[in-house]
C-alpha cells in the first residue's frame, strides 16, 4: 500500500503535496504554512501509530521541515540566518507539540480502558445456576421418610453382591427355576455356577440376610439402593433401577402387620383416594407372597388400550410377604420364636404414579427438560 494512502486513513485531509517530499526553497511563509498544516493535523490524530506517521511526515529524515532546513543553502546569505532560525524554531515547536499530543493520546486511551474495566457494583448480579436432586433421589427419600415415621431405620448394602446373598440365602439354590425370574448380570460370567460367583445385585433382598446376620430381632429397616437386570427396556422396565427393601422381624408379627404397614405407606404416598390391590405372588423367600399394585394413573384403572398398565388397569409397585422359615433358619434365628415380613418396591414406578410420568426411561436419559421439572 502506498505511503500516502496509508496516511490518509490516519489524517483526514492530510497534505498530499508533502507525501512526495523534495528539497524546498525555504521562506518564512512556507515555514508558517508547514507549522499551520502540521498543527491542525496533529489535533485530529487519535492514536500512537498515526502520531508516528505524522512525525515521519514532518520531522523525519525526508520530512517536510527537514527538507526546508536542507534547502537553506539555496537562499540568499542575508536571509539564510533569519529563515534558518525560524526553521529551527519550527522544528522545536513541532517536536514539543508532538510530545504533548502523545501524552494526551496516552492519557485518553488510559481513561477509556479504565472506564471499560471498571467494576460496576450497582449492576444486578448474574443468577447462579442451581442444581436439584434427581427425581429418583427425591422419591427414595420420601419413601424412606414414610417408613422412618413408622419406626423403621435406614441401611444400605453393596451393589456388587455374592450369589450367596442374592440367591442362596433367599432360598433360591443353584438350579432353582426361580433364578430365571432375575435376569442376572454376572461379574464372574465365565462360571456363574462356581461356589462364590459375583454379580450385580438383581434386587435389594440380599440385604435381608446381611441385616439379620448382623443383629438380633426386633428389626425394622428399609434398604434403598440400585439394582441391575439383564432385560429389555420398555415404558415400565429399565435395566438399572432402584428398589427400597423393607424388613421387619420380631415376636408375633403377622400378615395383618404387613398389610397395615403397606396400607399406611400407600396412604402417605398417594393419598386416601388411590386404590390398592394385593394379589398372591411367588417369591421363594416369602410364604405367603403377594404383589401390591396401585390403580393406573394414566387410564384411572380402566385399562382399555393403556400402554402404561398394559390393559390391566393396575401398576405393580412391589412384592412382599412373610419371611420364609428357611431364610430365618439360614441366619440362625429361632423360627418358633420369630416371624417377620419383607417387601421390595420400585421407586421409579412410584414416581411415575405420583407425577404421571409415562415412561421409566426418562429417568436416566439425562434430558434436562425432564429433570428440571422436579
Ligand atoms: C423383587 O425384586 C423382590 N426382591 C421383591 C420382594 C422383596 C418380594 C421382599 C418379597 C419380599 P420384583 O422383581 O417383582 O421383586 O421387583 C420388585 C419391584 O421392583 C417391582 O414391583 C417394580 O416396582 C420394581 N422393578 C422390578 N423390575 C424393574 C425394572 N426392570 N425396572 C424398574 N423397576 C423394576
């Protein structure tokens, strides 16, 4: 880019004749003209780069004033002294004005950056991003609170479990057809039949034996925790989900206690108006065994064509029953003295009922639009 064109960007109305300097035949008038033009331009310059261009243009080696000084030799000796003094004076004047302008430009740019960076404490703050508890965590806590209010304690157990506690101690020996009910994710997949096979627990029931082994009746505990099953997912089935196990053991505990406890729980969770159904069910570690269902929130129990309850009008939320004497014997309890009940429920299914969620897969899809509603 030619030098003068560059300069015109910086200096509006710059003196184009000065961009191709040549040795001038100096006079007092030409020096006055240079001072006037240079001073006017100097005032309009706003940045240091343009000021340097200005310096080169007027005071540089081939600048306008330098050319005047070089031209002194071409004028009459009689005029030379006065014009020379004037030219030197002009040089000092322009140098001083340049210095002053540089100071001003520096000061102005400092002020601009100070204003830009200043912290305005009166501005409203940016709202902090707030997280919230996952809906499963909220419902697990709500379930536990309902049982704590009825005198139960809360304990937790391992998610990676031995076959021994997940099956054997629950009256489900190797080869027992009931093992098919829990599609197991084996950790020791090579040999699930070996003596101490390890798995991801398929339910929270292994904690029944672990708790009973570690303490004497009376026992009243709930056990919240995560479970895993190797199964296809649909609107009501996940391959990883939570359960809350319940266990009560003591003298003289009957099936009426089990029903009373679960009715009270359902009343607290769902209100008086929700319908509850107990049906006979089979779990090898309880006798008798039941499942407990709530009328479907989606079709209000009609069932007809409902994909949530699969036409039944009911959604099963837990299995329950009186603890099988073999389980009590297995942990060394006196079965003549002690009886008890146990139950295991799915918190996600309970949250679905409570909040009208139509698909269990929403819980773990990490979609914030879903999660932020809770
Ligand atoms: C059991 O797991 C028994 N351990 C429950 C039990 C405990 C019975 C104590 C008797 C005494 P079941 O497989 O039905 O049972 O599961 C219990 C509850 O867990 C179900 O009612 C349901 O609410 C929930 N659940 C089961 N499978 C899934 C799944 N794939 N996805 C989400 N929730 C599930």
